């Protein structure tokens, strides 16, 4: 029955979106099916409204941020969340869950495929927000500890394998130099590129950009998230906890395609996202204008290349 329904929904997707590539219609089909799957829980969600929902996920971090966390938070607000299960160092993301288990030590990107327990579980031109609620990270984690003389600008970089290919979406040292030189008089810049020992990995191997030593020498006024982690190691439970505390005090971000961009979109303000058209489905479905700003109401500026990042920095920062 499920396979028949998936075939029918593919036809619906093809009729509704004839201009979208045939292979991309499978994403729309899966999203339709995930939404229809929620009809099984009408009585539990809207009539009984007792804690029953167990949300168990260990797929890509990006999907967890965009789809799973808002779904779990909706259930918490609805009074129907029973338990959440995820990866190591995620309890601060699920601060609202009374029973959260960090069961998995590694993310498996394939876990998101055929996972229909959460609506909006994959790329789509439209999303259903009926069981999706903004997680208030900013108000929950805002603090007096990470406050500086100047407003914060977080540069959330990455340098890792993308789609089994060399890095695509990242700021190299010359680009960092140009951005920092333009912004450091106005902002306290915090540079964040997590090491493989600080986050739970999926299939995206983190590579070495060799920028941290350069930053310490060339731009000592820039604060490295690594250094903050060492300084406050006894006061935070994980690197993710530190990220939440720092990001909650910032209103300006520069981030990279993927989970890095999704996390920075959770805190309002302005988020410049570098995402080259050559990779990722977000471009095809215009998601930087839909679900990314929905995460917090942030203004999302999609830069398709490094020069556009410079332009947005000049115009908005």
C-alpha cells in the first residue's frame, strides 16, 4: 500500500510541478507522504492529547534542525511529547524535552531517507507548518556572559567533504581576511569552525583549512570558538551548548550551506548564507526564502558566490 501511495504522490508532484526536474519530484513525493502519514495521529494529537510521541532521529544535522526539532517542540507545546532520542551532545537542543536520550554516537545521513515519521522531512517547494513550531533558542540561551563592547558577528565557516566531493561552500583565508578587515571595527567577531572532535560527524569528513593559527597571528582581536570552548569547558556541557550560548547573543551571522546555515538561522537578525548553486537542493526549491527564515524570522541573504558575500557584508554589515 505504501509503494502504491508513493507512486500516486509522484504523479501528483509531476502534475503540480511540471517545471521541476523529474528526479527532484521524489523529494516532493516524500514530503507529501510524510504529511499524509500524520493523519494516523489525529486522535492522539487533537483529542486525547496525552504524552505519547517518541521522536527518534540520528540523521543529518541539517534535517534535525529544520524539521525534527520544530516538530518535537510542537508536540511539547501540544502536551503530546513523551521522549526524544538523538545523538551525543544534543540535550541542549532538546532543552524542552523532559526525557531526552543521547543514544547515537554518529550521524547516518541515509537515516533521513524513507523516514516518514516527521512531516516536512525533506526538500520541498512548500512546507506544512501545522505541526511545526519555532524553537526559542535565542530567548532560552540569551545570557550576560558572552557580551562584549561591540555587537557580535559570528562567522560560522566550514571546510569538509560535500556530496563525496572536495569542499565547495567555505570561506578561504583571503576571503576571511577581507571580511574581518571590513567588519572588525564595528563588531566583535567570533570565528567558528568546529573540529571533528567537537561535533558528531556524518559522512562529511572535516578537512584542515589552516586558518586558526593565521587568525591568531593576523587578527588577534577575533575570538575563536575553540578558545572559548577551552576557557569555559567546565561551564558548558558540550561544544553545541557553547554555540547556543554565543549565538543567542548575536544578531549578525555569516554561515555556510547545510547545518551551519540552519543553526545560524535560529537566532533572528541577519544571516548571510554562502551556498553555491552547484550543490544542494535548497536552490531548486527556493528554501532560503521559505523554511530558513521560518526558523526564527531571521533575514536570510543567500550569496551564491564569495563576491556576493562581500557585497552583502558591505551593504548590510
